[in-house]
């Protein structure tokens, strides 16, 4: 979990039982994000851009499963976790599609809003 995420972050330092690092979501130059492992989950919070663990994992293009020790024993229902993995894939495709200048349909936009909300619930 934590050992799989930390190598992908810049300027990682351990402070007590937490880590601080530069936030990849907003191309941080000074560490503004805290990272800790608690109750089988990796918790992240950027005090600059307010990004959470799901935002960071998405930006790093890592598996959301790295945020949880064991999806089966997690407080998050397995179906919700599976939906989040699908939502993250959709959000990446949507962003790529939009960045290329292509139009998005209203249905794709509605799906984007739903996916964003569901992913935030895991954060």
C-alpha cells in the first residue's frame, strides 16, 4: 500500500507517523500533502489544492486498490469499490477525449458528473 505509492511522489519526508510530499495533482514544488496509513487505508490530503487519495492515485495512474489493504475487509462495499475503479477509467478517458478538443455528449457529461461524485465518496 504505502510502500507502493511513496516511490511515485516527490520530496517525501517522514514526520512522526506521517509522511509529507509534493502533491502531483497541482505540480507542487514544496511538500503540502500529508500521507498516512490508518485502519488498512492510505489517507492523503493536500492542504494547498484539497486533493484526496483518489485524486492523487488518479493523477499518478495507479490502481485505487493501493489505497486499501484488503478490499474484502474494507468498510467500503466491494460493489462500490468496483464502481470506483470503473469510474476512474471513465474519468481518464473523458479527460483525454476533452483535451484532444473533441466534443462530449450530454450523456457523457452526466456520466462524468456521476463518476466524479462516486469517486469523491471513496476519498
